[in-house]
């Protein structure tokens, strides 16, 4: 009852690498549990720094009921300037708490878990919005850890993709990403000469940049029926959001923190532009046409970290790759008997 274990990032990475298909199903079922109201997912708390305006550390506390029965918190730092030293932007830990006693029982390195749940969610969104796993071309804008994970999850779900086109404001990063796609996934990949060239004609557009404000402003940037995975949340002008179909992961969450849907709500004074949530789409409660671009904006829910973190922890226990911390709790009896 009073055990406490640590799961390191290399263990988490190996477990995730061998189980991407299962993780997509874990994320699907977490969405449905959340949709059924069997969760508590308060607003994320953003710690910001006056002298480092682009950096933040976010706390995502949550409880996931249903088959999961686990609470916890992810604490994830985002320091975009890390990439100039070839260090990943995000770093994270996840604490899992036992729902019977409230006691924490695990601490996991969580940048891998967070990237996996984000990628699984994006690929689920693409499958629901496109209605197939076939794309002539997928455009990825932003050549970082998240874009890479999303492409790896497309591959793990056996998507048939003729070609990836990649755009990054730093040409070198797009080149490295294309090399990775060719060598690791075995798919065709080309750097695009411009944002417009990447997006034009793609069946699916993945936005995974670190843009803080909208820069996709052309009202015709996305074609009717084109599927847009708005993972980085702040790239798209609110006017485009208002003239598109919009599926969110959670409406209240997504309409915060100056995301493009949040700006669209502020500009229009209403939420009428939202068609529904991914959970609703999965259950057939919502349907959308191909008469406008179809945009999925996942804010990123703490319940998904709990679901994937719980899965990784379970696998690490089975494989005996957890690190037990003996005597972690200093007092296990209220009064000595
Ligand atoms: N919605 C979610 O659940 C969720 C979860 C995790 C991360 N994210 C977001 O995903 C994004 C990507 O994360 P990452 O770890 O891959 O970051 P990263 O810093 O490793 O990569 C981002 C890339 O985007 C490029 N970029 C920045 N602005 C650009 C622009 N305007 N046009 C083209 N390229 C541009 C950068 O050069 C960089 O290569 C972040 O914004 C992060 O907040 C979202």
C-alpha cells in the first residue's frame, strides 16, 4: 500500500515505442470516459516569468474515473529557446495518486507520455474527421518533437500516406525531419518551399509550431473538406476558425489561454462556431460536412496524461523496470499500535 516507484524516461520511451497502437485505444477510451462525465479536469495553471515571456511551466491536475480510477498531476515546462541548444523544448513529470487513499504511488518522466498522448489524440482526430486512414499527402508545419511523434503515430496506425510535406520556419529543421521520416518510417517526405506550398492540396494539415499568435490569415488558406489538426492551437486567424467546422477536445478548456478558438469566441461573442467535441464525434452525436475546412483543436487534457501514464506504469511494473523508493513515506501509521 505504501510503495512509491519512479519510472524513468528511457523506460517510458521504450514502452511507448512498442505500444503506440494500444496507446491510441487508451486515449480513445479516456476521451469517452471524460465525455461521459466520469472525470474531473480543472483548468491548467500556467506559471509564467516576467523576464522570460515565451517560457512557462503548466500544472495539469486531474482525476479519471471509469475503468481508470486514478488521480494525479502533470507538471510540464516549455522553454522554447532550449531548441537553440538542441535540447527538447518540453520537460515533464507526472505524479499518480491512489484514489482510495490519495497517496502518490508513482512519479514518471512525462515528456514522452505527454508527446504520446498528444500524438494519439491528433491521429484519432484525423481518423474521425477524415473518415479513413488514407492520405495522398499530409502536411506537417513545425519540425519538432510533437510533429515527429504525430508522424510516428500515423505510421503505427497503418495509415497509407503517399507523401509527407514538411514546413518549418527554420529550413534545417524541416530537412532533419524529412530525413527522419524517410529513414525511420520509410515514407516519402519533402521539405516544402513555403507554408502555402505545404498546405495546398494536402488531405491533412498538422500544425505543431510554437507560434504565439496567428500567422495563417489568408481566408482561403484551407480548402473545404481539408482536415486541420490544430495541435499548437495559436497559428490560425480567428476569422478562419469562424468560417470552418470546429471540433474541440473540451469546449471550456479550449476557449482559454488565447488559443485560436478562444480568439474566435472573443471576436464573435458566441460559441456558435463550435460543432462539438471529439468524444461526441466518436459516438456519432455530432457530424460535420466537407463544405468547409474541418479543424480539430485539442487543448490537451490532464486526463489523457493519467490514462497513458497509468498504462506506462502498469507495463513498467510487469517488466520490473520501475525503480522502487523504499521508505518514501516517513510515517505510515497515525499512532503507533
Ligand atoms: N494541444 C496539445 O495537447 C499539445 C501538447 C503538447 C504540445 N503542444 C504544442 O505543440 C507545439 C510543438 O511542440 P514541440 O515540442 O514539437 O516544439 P519544438 O520547439 O520542438 O518544435 C516547434 C517547431 O516549430 C517551428 N516553428 C515555430 N514557429 C513557426 C512558424 N510560424 N512556422 C513554421 N514553423 C514554426 C520551430 O522552428 C520548431 O522547429 C507547441 O506549441 C506545444 O505547445 C500541444
